[in-house]
């Protein structure tokens, strides 16, 4: 299978500027799909994004532009969330978030160190008196482009 790149088109400076940024997802609509995870990392995230986009298209829904795909953390199982235009019909895989605010932390190390970076970020959040058990990952580099851009991930923790 030829993998397509779904990474956000951000320069290194724009990516760096997202460090410790708050993301307010309240009112946004997402398509949810379960995904297997190993040690807080989704298995084959590029393939899962591709399959989920095909599901969205097959159901007649439209993704929001630019594409925003994040993974909800889990030890063995998590979720992929892809932002879509709010449809007029109901679907069990679609939710409009009422109140979700996240703070992001940049990580540029190898993917196998994401769990360690997650623990460090959690310690940082606790030092800021933000207690959370809900984390999300927004990957900015995939197997297609990581040689060019390096590994880029934004680890996001729920603040409210």
C-alpha cells in the first residue's frame, strides 16, 4: 500500500510556536474510530488515517479543512478523531464536543520515546496544577515525510 502524507503543512518555526499552546476544541465535530495502540502509540497511524478518511467519505461526510486528525491515548486501544463538517444526520461515530480544551507540548524525538515524553509532560502539567488523565497526540510527521522533517508530535493534555 502506498502511503499518503496527511501531515499538517507547517514550517519548523510554526511547529515550534505551537509549544504550550492551548487548543479549544469546544463546538467542533469529530468522527471517532477505535484504533489499536502499543505503549501509547497507534499502530500504523498513516494506514488508520487513510481507512478512517475512506469511512468518512463512504458515509457521505466531509472533513474540515485543513485536515485535523488526532489520536486519543490508550495503553492497548485508543481512538482516532478526525474533524469533520457538522452533518445534518446523526451517526454513532460522530460527536460535537461541548467542552474540550487541551494544552500542547512539542516533541521532536524518536517515536519510541513518546511514552517518556508523555510522562515528562504530565509532570509539567502537575507542576502547573493541571491534573489530567486524558492525553491526545497530533502527529506532524509520518513515514512518508519524517526523513525530511524529522519526527514531530504534539502531545496534548486535557485542561478542562
